[in-house]
C-alpha cells in the first residue's frame, strides 16, 4: 500500500509466507488466526494454537526501501472515526490503561470527524513486536511459518522494550518481526480475557469499520501530539473486515449491550417474595450474598388502551405532601450489620430535633396497625416500586398518622416504640474495628465505619478504607468489597449542607463526585465527615500531581488490583434499589434526592427545558463541566411532579423529556446500530421522574402515545410493554408521530423546545418539517394524470392514528403539511363529490425506515438549515 491505496488482497492462515511489496517495503508476511473450531484448520492448530495461548499471530519479514526520517510506528488503525458513547469510551479507557501497563510509549486517538487523524492505537515499531530479529546481508534470516518463534535473545527483547537499544532501521538488513496476542480474537471479532473487563465485540468500538494493521512513519507530529494523515508515510498496511456468516439477528445477539455484560456492583436488592397481604412486611436478616437484581414480572405483550385507562383512573394520584411527610418521619431504610449478617432497619424521627432511631418492620407491626397504610400503598404508589421502598412508605405513613392523631393511646404506643431497647441505635457506625482490617493497616491511609447510599432512600453500613488508589467499601464481617471508587476518577468532594442531607440526626453526610455519578456517605459526626473530606481532597490533589508522600510504615498498593478499574457501565447506568428495574437502567442518577418537598423550589417546566437544551449541546467532544451540568440537570428531573399539569403542559414536558433521554442515551452509549438492538436499547434506557420510572419505550408508548394506536407490525405485540402510568396522556393527536424524534436518519435532525402555550403551532411545524424531509410526490411518466405519493414509514406503522386508519384518511391528514407544489399534485387526485382520493390516479407508497441514528440538534427559527430541512 502507498498512503492508503490498497494494491492487492492476501490469504489468511496460509501455510506458506505471502510475498508483499509496497513503495517502501519488500518482503513476505503471515497472518494467522486461531480458528473457532480446531478442525477448521488442523495445520496451524497442531503446529501453533494447540501449544500456545495465542489467538492472533502476525509475522512480517523483509527490507525497508527507505530509511525512516521520523519515528516508525506499528499497530492498528480504524477506517472511520469512532463514534463512542461515554460507556464505550470508558471501556476503551480500561483497555488503554491495561495496554499502557506493558507499553508505556503507546499513542492513540479516537479520530476526528474531519478525518484529519485516523482512529488508531500504535507503538514505536522497535518495541511493538514481541520478536524482532535483524539479519545482516549474506546471512540467512529465520524461517517463517514453522510454528516456532523467531529466535531473539531474551536480553535483546528486554532491551528493546525498555528503550536501552535504540531503533536502527536501514535498507541493508532484513527484519523479521513477529506480533502475537491472546487478547485479540479476530475470527470472532472480539477482545477477550482482558483482566480489566469482560469480552467485548469490536463493533462496540468501531461498528462496521475496517481494521488496518499498519507500519507508518510520522516525521512531524502536530503541536498537540496528533498523528495527522498528512504527516504519516505508510510502509505497510493491511485492511481486515469481519464478514459474518450468521443471520443478522443472530449476529446482533452475540454483541451484548454494556448493561448485559454482568450484574452491576454498585447496589444490591434483598431477595423477597414480593408484596405480602399478611404477616411481616419483609425478611429482615440475611447473609451478605442473598441478593439478586430487582425484577418485576414480564410485561411485554399487547395492551388494550381502554382497559389501561380504567386502571389509571382507578388509581389515586400520589400526593407530594404525603410523600414529604413520610420522608420526614421515615427518611430511609438502613442495612445495619449485626452478628455477621445485615439486618434491615428503618430510620425514624419521632421527636422534633431529636435523634433518629432505627427499628425493624416487625417492631412497627408489633406496636401499630398497618393495614390501612398497606391498602393506600396499593392505590397511591407506582407498581414499579421495589418491595423495600414500598415497605418504607407503608411504615412511614403509619408512624406519620400516629404522630398526627395525638390521642392518648397513640402517644403511649409511640412512647413505647421509641423507648424500645435495641442494639441498632448504640452500635450503628460505632462498632470496633474488624479483625481483618487490622492486618491491612500498612496499606491503608484511613479507615472507619460509614454508611453508603445505594439509592435515594437506601443506605448500607460498611467499613471504608482509603489507599493511595481507591476508596473501597466492605462488609465489616466478611471483608467482601461491595464497591470502590478510583481516586483518579473523583472530580469533587464536599460535606453536604443540611438542606441537601437526609433528615437523620446527628449524622453528617459527604458526597464524592465522579464524572457520571455521586457517591454519598454517612458518618457519625460533622467532625468525622470533615476529616474524611479533607483527606480525600488532599489525596486526589496529590494523585493528580503524581506527588503522593508515604507516611511512616505505609506500603504503596502495588498488587494486581492496580490494573483493575471502575466499570464504566456502573458509572452511568444505574439499577436503583428504589425500583423494580428489571432490564431498565436509569440514566438520570448522577445525584440522589433524599426527600420530597411540599412545594417544588424550581419551576419544573424550566428544569425540563434547561435539561433539553444542555442535552442538545452535548457532543462526543464534550466539555467535562458542561457534561456534569447536563447530568445534574437530568438528575433534578427526578424531583419533578407532573400530576398537576394539564394535558398540553404534560405533552410539551414529555416530548422534551423524550428528546432529552434520546440524546442522553446517545451520549452515554452511542446510538444502536441495528434494528434488533433497538428492542433492547429502547426498553432499557430509563429515567426516574414524577415518583416513577420508565424506559424510552414506556415513555413513548405508555405515556405520550397512551391513547393512540400501537404499531401495526406483529413484533410490536411482543416487545412493547403494558405498563400503566397515572400521568399518561389521554388525548390522541396524530401529529405526535411527527414530533417524536428518535434520531433516525429517516427523521429530521432538528427538534424544538416544546412549550404548552405554543404547542399547537409547534406540532404543525414539526409535521411540516417531517413531511418536507421525508415525503415526496412524483408525477408518473407512464400514465397521464398519475401521481405517486411517498410517505414516511410511520404513517404506515401508526395508520390508525390518522382517522380510521385507511389510506384515504392518512393522506387527508398529512396533505396540508406537504410543500405547496406537492399538495397541489395530491389535491388534483381528490374526488370532491365522493370526498375521497382517486387511488386509480394516486399511488401511495411508504419509504423504508433507517435504523441508523445521529445526534439531534436544537431547532432555531432563524437557522437557515432548519428552514431548508
């Protein structure tokens, strides 16, 4: 190849070396891939792959035709820029850190949109190859294809890797170079068995791009260190592309989404038998490993719209005032360690300005009747609440009623309940140091008891340790690490103000912020909380400056854990223990909200509009602070209550929320790259809002389109949920089909900020944009007066939204949104006397739908590109 121009193809797993020649290199090569099945290639299986843990071997032997003037690099390039979400970038970060642990002179880039720099990962060629043998003129170079290594002395290998031997490229010697790895499975198109992450399909990073194995010279690196294409001279390059022989849907099934790799390590939910009508509310004592991912019953089949609204209308709308009182009286569930097991307790504030006490659910049931609160919970709260959170609300409402009644019998029960002798109050965060922790003091800078927030109303007592790399949270009895934070990932640490803290006295709280989420920790006093904040701030500052002095007796953590990093999926995709999440992953969880307020301090409409504008401003080259501002604004939407909105306000709010979620998902995960993945993608991405949780699919079909038709495809009956929401819209409007924009290339790329006061005009405008972009009208060349109208696919999928669903009704509804000349052509086929179109002259077709997506842009009336859409 000469600067990107392919000259020939080549065989893989050839038994004989393949001759290669470019303008700058002449020689031969072998590319060997471990076969998926040994019988597919017995020759190389027997000679190589059965003997060594390798999946990819590349050998290159030959002479340079010109001595490099700059650094000669070897590695991989991608043909197109990498469009990565934050999770994929995070996974890349893990892999790059792992590679840097063995190749410190690594150079990489994700590429740029203008393709001035290719996405690549390269190392100076002199140290890139596992074996590099230099053969002088007149001598015989080592044999290729024997299954044996090129015979390079160990001292030479180590000297090249350490830089003790400098590169000595010339045109006289023959270079025999070999690269091999067990981590790259080209046959399966995967990165496998890397210690820092699970197996990953390469399409996660570069979609359908080619992988190019390159040897290039970079003579004049850009001032910012980039390897621009204009500065690269290619000595050698081979392009590889994965050609799957499996059906498309099977191929997609082999490529898991980030949340499907493993269970999250950031929270746990106690396994229980669901709601109970009698007896104890929940099991209270359990072993540390009795946890599972919260799930609800399967809910993916066709729904009857009328029966759905009966369910919605029969449910009592939740009261923010009631929830606020519950949060005041019973602010959280606390898991406290007792006798080697965790016990579920609930925090109660029984006296004004008094200390919070901890009691079990069974203790509440012994003193108070909870049946009325249980019945109210069935009608008032979302069916998606977890059993633990439902229990907290029932207990809180029961105690709240007792406090408000003021009758003597109730006061007596409260007094007896408050005075109950338990070890929870005396032992919480005050127990002695675990015996196992004493043995690790030489590696720990600070340790002590704290409680970590697993969700907005759920805390767990843990033993916390700080080393020079991590903050880790452990089961005090078993040493098991529940969760940890890399000091390098921390962007902010602070003590929480009283207004932002849970209502639990006399405890104090700190927040530890990373890019994607905030970890909250409870301590026994303000002094202790401030000590932890001061220490962490100091360690983070020193770590960022690579200046970590070690106190006397301190041993730096240099174990194998130093190459194990935080999971990017956990950073942005949250399974909250407040909800029966099933497959949902909550995106707007960077910050927790610990108590509902009687009145919303910020205008919810303005909060929503701000979040949407910030979402549309994000790009793959995001500014860190702007990203954090957006993630925080999305988290603030958890506290919004839409039940008091009228129909127009709700429609405007939820349209804006839908587009915010779309952009949030694209930012974090990148867009789905196939129709099959859409099912998992849109049923997984979720937000918490208005005291409920919903996926993108649920927001579209169970809230915004709740009173409208379901798609006509048979598959929709099996993949669309039947969830019901008390705030679902009740009025159908076919224009909503044109307002909802999932980012598909079949849709316009612009969306407005919808406002209730101008909603009707905006829906008309969105319909005009859509038809102008996606519809077409053509005059028939075969028959006089014949007209072909090509409509967007959504007009076919959701035909029942347009009148009675007939083609005639669909055309009547959309005709007014066509361009003037198109409208006149369609109107010429209308029979006024029969009030219908003459489909002998008018041929209606539906355009295909693209499942490729792009980022949405904010529509601006003064933007010329919007008007031209």
